[in-house]
């Protein structure tokens, strides 16, 4: 008997996926439950497992795009496959291969998934157009690795195999992407190499352009003297790590300081939906992280209720998932404010771009010793430039500057953040 391997559904809003790579070869013997391939969408990377034992026939190759539910391979349980055969080219004319018609219209871009954070808490209405789907982020969606059964169908909200780790989420309304102006065609030269964008990179590009086209983005700057934070961290970091098993990082100080500043300036934690402002009585902070495949923005939910230890544990958990490619859509969806640490890569100053539908994103930068005036004397201090990009439609310049002043106040006086071992 032949068993179809189909492109699984990895979320309610996703209609198109592509094959990232096959982990098995054409004609190879596979076992029930073994991972066959990795499927990529604009939001997630999902492993597809075999649902039968037998010889694998590959019908569609890595890099090809298809609609959810398309047959991409078959497993014949009546045939014994080889231990490792060479991959074959896609059999476009193979029977049972429900490849999408070339004339079929392309699916409309999907709006982002609205977070449920496990407790059903809504994040407010999402604006139409490409919206938050996040690791992203900060700007962009993020790679997510789940586990889907090979027999999933297009009508399912998620793949059917046991072990499915990708969490589907409630979907915001769809809207067509903004029309793109036509431009000159690129003329290729010798030495040029044309490579199609991955679905993830395409999604990131779409979201970045949507943010620029929609929000009135402005950036304001300040600087903070990191002397007090560095002294407190150096004093307790070894004891903190020995006691709790997680490091005491600068990011937890910035997360706690951002929470306190957002309490003072709730507009920076709000979102715009049409002509309404959605205020959030909670603070879900996304932490932007760069990966080889794109930007990842996992979300720390309920940050307003967390102390340093809770934040560090959650960041360690999410960092491990990101490293292993196991972030779920639930880890990435939503967020009311984002922090991006360009200083990790040596950035001295930048203007971060908004992560729709959020109204604010904080840019951290490299700590650099600089001469500054302290009580009428010039001293060398560890300084960091801070950048807040914000949506001027909801946040006035006064509010943005006040937010950074409040943030600086908490960082230069970290005892106000109630640090404890």
C-alpha cells in the first residue's frame, strides 16, 4: 500500500510552504516516526515524520514551493527500499501528486498570529497587513522548528502526527499586501548568482516594508552611564550563577528597567488598531535575536510580574530553544514592546525599526568607555547609547524622551529595580 507524504499545515494562517531539505533519500527505506524532511513557511520550520514503514519516493525537491496538502512524496510499505539511494528529481507527472496548478492565484499574505500565551490573554486587535508573527522581532518573523506528521492535510489547523510541537494560534484578519511600485529590471552580469529568497526572508522583507509604509516612525536617543549596573552585576553574578544555574546578564536589567518605564509611559506599550488605541494591562517583551536564517524574537510574557531570576530563567529557556531551532509559534507570537541588543555585534548607534503592531522598540548598543562630565570633573565612564524608535501617531516626542529618561534613571540607580538573589 502506498502512503502519501503531504505538505503539512503548520498554522491556521499558513497556506503555502516550501521544502527546506530532505533528510532521507529517494528510494531509501524509512521507518514509521522517522523524520523525513524539513518544511519551511514564512513563520515556521517544521519537521515532517513518516507515518508508515517502507520505501520512500520523493516527488518534490528542496526549494520547491507548494500549497499545504500537496503530495510531496510516497511511502510504499510493500517495497523494501535501499539503505541510501541518490535523491531523484521531482516526478511532476507522478500519480497522486496533487501539485498546485501553475495558473492558481498566489495566496494572499497572511496577518500575524495573535498571542494566547497559554492563558487566553488577547494582545488587542491587529492592524490589517503583515503583522506580528513572531522570535522577530523585532522586525521579521522567525524560524520555528516543530514536528508534523506526514499525513497532515490542508484543512487541519495543525499537523496530525504525535509529537507536534508547533503551537497554532488565533489568526488576525487578512489583508492584501501594499502594492509595490515597479522599478527597473536588474541586468545580470558575469559573476552574479541569483538565489530565491527563502519564505522566511520574504516575510521579513514584507513586514519591514509594511512597518515603514504604515507607522510614522521616529527615533530619539539618550545615553546611560552603566557604572552602577556593572558594579552590581560584577558583585553578584558569580553567586547568582552558582545559586540559580543561570547567568546574571545585562538584558535582565534592561528588561526590568523597561517594564518600570513602560508603567510610567503606557502609550509606549500600546498599539493602534484603525482609529482606536489598544492599551495593554500587561507587558510582554520581545527580545530580538539574530540567527543564521533570520531574526528571532521570542516573547517574555507577563514581564511586569517577573523578577531578575524569572527573567533570566525564561531567557535561558528561550535561548536554548532558539539554538536548537525548537521555538514554537506560541513562543514568538505577540509582544507589546521589543528590545534589540545591537551591542552584541559591536553596534555603537542604530535606529531600530518597529515590530508591528507594537508602537515602540528599544535599541541597546555597545558599552564604551568615554570621557563625561561628572560633578564638574571629566571622568572616564562606561557609557551606552540608547535608541527608542516609536510610532509618532500614538507617542509624542515628549513621551518618547520621557521614556528614555525614566529608563536611564532606573539603570543608573539599579537599586530601584529591587534586585535580589
